[in-house]
């Protein structure tokens, strides 16, 4: 089966891994991990600068030198107003109309405030943004986001940074089935390449992750492992996997088996 | 006058957002600005007056997930 290209907002991406840039042990490790991952898109943020060390400037220079596309986020925003203002600020600084829209509704689980999310998405799409909403697997919310003009959805696998994988496989399958042509990116909660591969086998289009690579003992090797896991999962999905069975089925032919004329049991 | 910059109180001489950035040594840096939670484009900073009690955000590119 021939695979279809991964396309978001008229941009075709070869890599189905989008990588976060936070929490790495050093800028050098971040750069090496991005290269090892093959990611063409990395997420970035806007923050207050602590002190006069110009860390923001050196970070931005590093990202530009990597030659990757950036997806700014509104991480940590807890209201529509905060998220919209942050998106507008990000558009100017990063010179992109892409925005990973987060409106957080719960401090412990960092669960999206889906009501605020839809409202912010409507405002930002009207203002010309290409919105990548961080959402849940809720079908009605997905419908509202698409109605607002979002051409991609990013449901969580599990809470941000938890590494729990896919908490609600049934719900994610339902989302995929209900929106077969919308690019769906699992964003958050992935812990291992096996989780990422499992999501890809469900037919998800791509994976966005950060902590699982950045906090691994060897982030560069883990970045490569995720790239391979995601590619394997996508290939498996496009190759149409077999369905599970309750009973065994011999893989070796039964015809011509020696002693097949003897009684089955003494 | 006293204003808030990135959540901290500052006594400043600047009366516009552009002057504030120069006063705080941000004038040659890539930053995004907001006053009282409203985005202010770089092109509008010169014409954006500040008044006592204003809350100014000056943000820079940083790592993100």
C-alpha cells in the first residue's frame, strides 16, 4: 500500500515526528537530538528573560541554524485572552502564522480547557493564524475546532510529561474513525517509542513529544529511537495489520505433516 | 513613574513603550511586547504611551514543548 504524504496547512512534511525543545541537558544535546530525530518541526515558546544573559537570543540563533520550521506554543496560558495575546506576540517574533494553541484548564493534569480552546481558536483563525489545537479525544470538541477552521487536531495521549502513553485507545480510535481526513497528531504523554508506534498503528498522522526525549538518559539515541518507532508504526498501519484472534491458527501448513494419519491423542 | 515589567515593579523615566525598551537595554533585541495583556506590535511601540501602573510584558524566544 502506498503511503500518503503528511500534510498540514499546505505544508508537506517528510518526518512524522515533531519535537519539543525544552528540558535538554544542554543546547548541544538539543541540537544533536533534533538532528538525530529527523524532525522538520520543533516547538518553541515565548518567556520572560531571566537576568541579562541573553539566553533567549542564543537559543533562537541555535534553532535558526538547525534550519527547522518552528511551531510556537501558548504553553501555560490559562485564559482565552492570555492565549490569544501570546499567539499574537509569537507570530511577530517567530515570523510564522503557525500556533500550537494550549489553553490549560487544570493545574495537576494540564488538561486542555476545551471551552476556552474553541473560543481562542475561533479568534485566532479569524486573525489569520494556522491553529494546531492541543485538545482531548472528545469528538464534539473536535467537531467544534474543525468548524472554527482548525485543519489539524492534536489530541493528548496522556497528561503532558507523564510518559503514560495512550490513556484512552478506544477514544483515540473513535476520533480517527470520525475524522478520517483531518491530520491528527498525538501531542503529549508519550513515554517510549512503543507508545508512539502504537499511535501510528492506529492511523495517527504524527507524534509531537518533548519530555520522553529530553529527559531520557541519552536524548540523542532516544530521538533516533522515536524516529524509527514512528516510521515503523506508520509502515505497519499502511501495510494493513492483521486483526487479533481469540484462537490459535497454525502458520505452518497442516497438509503433508508427518504422522498426520495417527490418532490425535492416545 | 512606577510600572510593572514582567511582573516586577520598576521606576522608569520612559513615557512610551519604545523608550522603555531602550531604557531597559532591550532596544536591539528580538522581543515581543504587550501592555496590560494586549499585544503591541513592534511598529507601534513608539506611539504607545505608558501610564503609571501599566503592566508591560517583554518576552523573548525560549525553549518550548
